[in-house]
C-alpha cells in the first residue's frame, strides 16, 4: 500500500512539474524603440519604432512649451 501511495505522489509531482515547465513565458520588451533625435530652431524631434505593428512615430517638443509632447505622426512600414 505504501508503494502505491508513493507512486501516486511521485506521478502527481511529475505531472505538476511538466505543467509548470509548459507554461507560457512572458516576453518583456519596450513598446517602442528610440531611433534618433534632431533639434533645430528651438524645436526638437524624436523618432520611435514600434515593432509590434511595424510603425514609426515622430514626436515634437517646442522650446517655448516644453511641458507638452506632440506625437501624432505615424507611418506604417511594409
């Protein structure tokens, strides 16, 4: 009886171990990757690439109003 109980317990632990290994892994990556920056005449631009939807964004910050960032530009790459 003890051998059967030990076998059932070992099988349960093995099943749980296989279940834990088979779980999906979470892939943590930044949402966007910085590509480059540029500045001229008190206005700064920054370009970002989003790999999930293959899009490029451009953000603009004016020196007079540095509290707001305007990121409306988007272009989808082929």
